[in-house]
C-alpha cells in the first residue's frame, strides 16, 4: 500500500520550507508529506488582483493539489489526505474541508483559530498592512529586519529572498483575512460530524497568535482532539519539531482508515489562478 499522504499549508509570509524541520521524521514514520507554497507565496506565482485571494480560491488550490497527488475521493487505493494548516493555513484548511470534506482523511488546525487573529499579532498585522500600502515590501522588510535577532548568513539570505518573492497583493490579502475572517467553527463542526472527519487542534504552550483558551474552546466546539506542545510558541515546527511530529503521527495513526459516510456532492470549481 502507498504511504498515507499528508498535505501541509503554511501561514502568513511563510512557505513550504517552514515544514522542513518535521518532514524527515514524518517520512520516517511512514507518511508521504507534501508542503505547499500557497498562491502568491514564495515560489507559487500569484495574480495582482485582490479578488483572486479569497479563502475560497485558496481552498480550490488545495483541492487541485490533492487531485494532482491522485487523492480524489474514490481513487483506487486512495484514502484521502491528512490536511495540516498552520496559522493562516488553518483558515485555508477549514475552507477546503467545508468546500469538499470527502477529499480529506483528517484535519489538523495548528496554531490557528476560529476567526481573525487577536492580541499582539493583530496589532502587528494592522501595522504591516498599512506599511505595505504606503511603502511596499521594502518598507516592511526594513521594519521587520530592525527588530529581528541576528541570524546565520544563509538563513538571513533565504528569509530575505523569500520575503521579496511573495506577491505584494497576496501579503495584503492574507493579512486582511487574518484580521477579519469570521467564525466558521459551527459550520466546520457540522461538516466534520456529518462525514466522521477526525480533527486535531494543537498549538505551542506559549502561542502568541490566538490565546490558548480560544483554541481550546475551538477544539471543544469541534469535538476535536486537543494538544498543547511544550516548549513551542506560534511555530511548533521550528520550536518543538519532535513533539509536533509525535503529536501528528499519533493522531494520524489513531484515526486509522476512516469508515466514512459519503460526503455530500460538491460541484467542482475551476480557477485560472496559479
């Protein structure tokens, strides 16, 4: 049997490389992981029209990738994909499940939340979006770089190249989604319950994105498994990769090959965006 498939969705101003710390261990555990640059991120081109960055468009991209991996519902030998969304990627993963749950084997919301982000990161995003509008990516990079701790030269060079590779419109659109996305937990819970979809909510013990109490309440509303990762902040893949892999692999293995009720029929939608 082919290795069970995993699809990893990164967060804001991030990319597939953010999952590199966990991918070897995920593969060693017997899973085939694919990490995705979402539209407008790093090496995935994106259009310059703000309307092209709706959450529905991001979700359609996820389903196109699932299809490209040969994991359409009903494919021979296929059981769907273990979908993991980090931060903004969690909002996209949620939209993808609501759009077509039959393609998803399990859902993990990692350091994500029920609605727009709050607290310190909310304030930072408001500032970033304003600076993007007035000064462009160069102004944002200068402000961020002034506050960052020193990094090894190869890491610093990659982060700079990656940041300027992001589509500016994508950066603005994703920031806005993180600021004002509405709460869709009740809708997601109904979909997951209807098809028997296992859900995991996990975050670092010091996550400064969505408060722990908010994520714990989201897990309760979803009847989801809930895990707090010691030693991690908002990015558990970087801060606590071993604990994150153990949590993910344990969840995926405990879900088995789900005996799923047929998902409601969903019309396929096509998009010309990259």
